[in-house]
C-alpha cells in the first residue's frame, strides 16, 4: 500500500464535527445551495427559472436523469409511474389495521414496509447473490420508478384510511400529482378528474421542494443505501427522520404552537419565552441559510396568487406577526433565524383544503425525486459504505495489543 492509502486507514485520524457542520459526505452535481446569498439551483438551472417555466414532472426528470424531458420522455415517465401505482390488498390491510385517528407516520412507515415485502423487483434483488443496483443503471431506474409510485400510493392510502374513504386507481393520462390527488379522492366537484386548482398549485410548490441537497432525511436515506439496501427500505429510514421535530416535523410543531397561543396578542409572550430559551420557535432557523431561503419569496408569490383562500386561515396572522418581530429583534437577527419555506408552504396546503395531518407526508413525497436523484448518483459510483467514526471519552481498560 502507498502512504496515501495507509493514512486513509490510520485508526488514529479523527475529526470531531458534531452535527457534521463542516463535513461533506459526497460530491454531487444535483443541487447547489449558497446559504450566504440565498441562491439555489438544480443541475444547471436556477430555482427561480424552474419555478416559472417548468412543472414537477419536468423537474423530477431534470433531477434524476439530468435533463428537462422531451414531451415524449415526459409522457413515458408519467405512464410508467402510473402503471406502478397499485394498491395491493395486503398493503391496504396493513394500513387499515391502524386506528383511523392515529398518528400518520407509523401508518406511512408500515405501508412502505408492506410494499417492500411485495415488490417483485425488491424481492428479486434480495434473493440474488449479486450485489444489487450499483453500476446497474437499468435496475436502479426501475427501482426509482417503483419507489416513487409506491410512496405516492402509500400516502394516498393513508389519507383515505384516515378519512374512511375508498382508494381510487390512477389514470395513465394524468400527471404524477394529478394521480396522487385522484388516489386521494381529491377530485373536482361532481367529476372524477383531479382537483385542478390544487394540482396546479402543487405542480409549482413541489418544484421548490423536489430537492434540497444533503438534508437530514436525504443523508439518512443515503447512509442506509450505502449498504446497498433497497430504496423502499431506505425510504422507511428517511421518512422516520423527516418526521422529527427539528426537521420536517417542525411545521407540525409550529402549527401546534399557533393553536396553543391562539391569537396575535399572545405573540409577545411566545417571543419572550423563546428569547429566554424556554422553547424553540419551530419553523425558524436553518443550518444552511444565513439569509432568507431563496424558495421563501417564491412561496410567498404563490400565496399571493391564492390569497383569497390563504387569508381565510387565522393562523396566518399569527405567523406574519412572528415574522415581523423576527425581522428586527436582535435575538433572531444575530442568529440569522428566519421563517423557513416549508412553514409558509403549509398555508398553501391548508388554504386549498388539505388538512395538516397529511401535509408532512405530502412533503416527503414531494422531496422523493431529489432523494432518488442522489441515490442514482451514488449507485453510478463505486460502492462506499458510509460509516462515521466516534471518539471514545471513557477510560480504556487494560488489554493486550493485538
Ligand atoms: N428558536 C429559537 N432559537 C433558535 C432556533 C429556534 N428555532 N434555532 C436556533 N436557535 C438558536 C439556538 O438556541 C442557538 O442559540 P445560541 O447561539 O444562543 O446557543 C443558535 O440559534 C444556533 O442554533 P443551533 O441549534 O446551534 O443551529 P443549528 O444549525 O444546529 O439549528 C435547526 C438548525 C435545528 C433547524 C434549528 O434552527 C431549530 O431547531 N429550528 C427549529 C426547528 C425547525 O424549524 N426545523 C426545520 C428546519 S428546515 C427543515 O428541516 C425542513
């Protein structure tokens, strides 16, 4: 072994970086974020441009396969995804075994697990003695389609179960989002077409959500996937992480806070408690951004387009007041704490009739093309197990050196 390789394996080399503030775990050409100036791009395209010019399926193709699809490629992708949106009876039974008013995420985790146990492609790779996916882009791409379709179907099944509704099959001519809404039973009044207003809004909002670099849940997915585990199983790990209160779960926590304080008059008391470190302000703060999240202004633009619906939500006034205070208060400005884009996105969902108990599940789904893009990128490289080190701070017992 040359010195370079020998050093690489030197057991005494440790860099302590709690929370991985400065540690990059991979190189990527998928998403670039500059948190100091508030800029983001997917591949070579600024997010503003994509938001104004492209729909979600186009961005899905861009992220995963690197190009905006031709019309034919887009229709092909849409049909393939729709053909895998099936709801096997056993998956339905697993989800229906949960109390209807129970927590959403255990239903999601169980539903995805049930899909994993039935998915023929997944079973085939687990039965084979050949290492799966890595370097085999055909196998990887098939798995990506099945994972996206299974997650969409699971979200819809959970939504239907919680509302005592029947699941509706997908239609090969509808878009990915159109089919999600169909399966959820979110249709136009008196018709079997997806709710077009909601579909149009999500086509744009989800462009902003489709990837966000090495988020906690994406890193969790990739850590699990670095063992060459199948992507449906890795999705279970990623969804569990996404539901944590410091990550995607923050939006649900923020909503509970709005509910608890009840009105704008109580905002000063909440802010005082936050500044006294008695509580965190959920939906505020971000590891990467030192200025406003570049997606935030685009979400606000979208909110403006739907303002008649959005303004009906009484929590919006509370959120705006918190934002007003956070803009000028030293505690928030000195720590660069700004409202995150997901918090405002939530107002769009509720304005268009989507209840808060399913919003995070929809967010996970909206992020799945980005996660799949990172997975595909890693499967195109030589295998590399992700395995951080730790530093032992106890007393080393006497032992024989090997
Ligand atoms: N409310 C009050 N104070 C906060 C908040 C907050 N939301 N976020 C950070 N701070 C304070 C910390 O107490 C700390 O103060 P100190 O310097 O006096 O000790 C300082 O700001 C830095 O905070 P850290 O926790 O060290 O920063 P980190 O980058 O690790 O935190 C995080 C990022 C976890 C997102 C944090 O801002 C937070 O807990 N926010 C609330 C949860 C949330 O909204 N998460 C969603 C993130 S976006 C997403 O994942 C979808």
